[in-house]
C-alpha cells in the first residue's frame, strides 16, 4: 500500500537531520537504517526515524517536505519534540 509521507531521520538526539519524502515509509526507513543506498543518511549515520507525517497525495507531501527543508533547524527540532519528545526510533512502530 502506497501512502505518501514526509519524514525526518536523525543520527542521534539533536544530531544530524535528514528530511525526505516517500510513498513507502517503512521500506524507505529500512533502507536508511541498513544503509543500502549511497546517500547523505549513510554518510552521516542518520538511521533513526524520529518524525513522520502522512499525506493524502504525493504532491502535498512534496510541498510539505520543501516547506520543512526550507525552515530553520529550530523548527525541525520543534516538529520532532512535538511528536517524539524522547527521540525514540519510530521505525519499530512501522515494522509491527
């Protein structure tokens, strides 16, 4: 099942952040965790899924990704803290 989602991966609490968009969040988060593709997240060790948001349509998700990417680091941290104040790896929730 395809569900457009925007997500944030982190290397650790308050570490390096990566904002992305995908149609299959569990698969994409797994790819980041396992470093299966050469990417920013592999280079900087962003393996923790710390925030995500589903959308009805991919164009909405892409617009939201751009909005988040253009925002400040403080705004990204506020998004994470609002959903996930303990910075748990949310991948486990998706893998159930």
